[in-house]
C-alpha cells in the first residue's frame, strides 16, 4: 500500500507530477494547512489531522460539506502536525509514504520534517526536483545515471563509506559530519552503490 501526505510547506508541483504518485489506490492524508493545496488540486484526503488553524475558511467549509474525516487536536501538543499524521494514520500499514509540501516557509519545520525520516524511515520527501530519503544501511541507486546525488550525515561520522558508479568515487573513507565531500556527486552507471559500515544519512537525489 502507498500513501501521500500533504503538509503546509511550499508547493511548486506541476499537476502531472502529482499524477505520477497519486492513483486510485493511494491513500491521502493531510496535516492541517496541507489540506488547502490538496483540495485545490482536486484530491480528496482519507483524513485530516491537526488543530485546523491553517486551513483556509472556504476550504474548511468544503471539508465539512463533503464530510471528509477530520481529527482535531489542541494546539498545545507534543507533536508537530506532521508527526501527528504519522502516529495516527496507520504508518505500519504502508510500504512507501510520499510527502509533499514538507519544505519551505519555516526552517524549523523544514529541519524537523527531514529529521523525522530517521524515526519513520519509509518516508520519501518529494519536490519538483528532489527525492529525499533516509538510510542507515548500504544501498543501491538503479536507473539514475546522469543524476546528481548528495548525502548529509546525521551522525558525527559515517564509517567506512565506499561509493561505486559515481563521478567521484570513494573507498572505505571515514567522513565527519562537518565535511562537504558527499555533496553534488554524479551517478555514472545504471547501478550505483553506496556502501558503509555505520552511519545515518539523508540522501538527496536530484530527479
């Protein structure tokens, strides 16, 4: 099963881009103000979560009129609206969860949304140009030759990282978090390998 979550960040998505990830079998969820964009683009969420203070009045009226399920929570809570969705939506039932509107507007929420991928590692944050995901084990990237890839460490150090199939390969290197050596590499082969012994990495693939 697949889900898409609409957050209240910046939106710069073409209609055909969203059609690539949303089909009739996709479950859609909204965090508060993400409902504005979701409904404006003609998508109907399975449920809306949050304190509902960021939804436009006319959109909230439409939600009520359509009988869309909402779960309203008080503003004073221990979770961001995004994490609230992840806790309430049945996260464990989905194989992959795409997130749109996760970046922009406020840097605190942008960073928190990215860091939440460490706890909820099925998430893939999408922009018009980027695919962002979390890894803490070696992995491969297939079918992306010519694309640019950057990696940012969430640990103090990535231990023993080797890059194969890249313009700038590495062999068993130890990379500290304050290094920029993993930025803006280029995939050269149909199957690129990122191998490392230990570390927590945010991957940004330019699509």
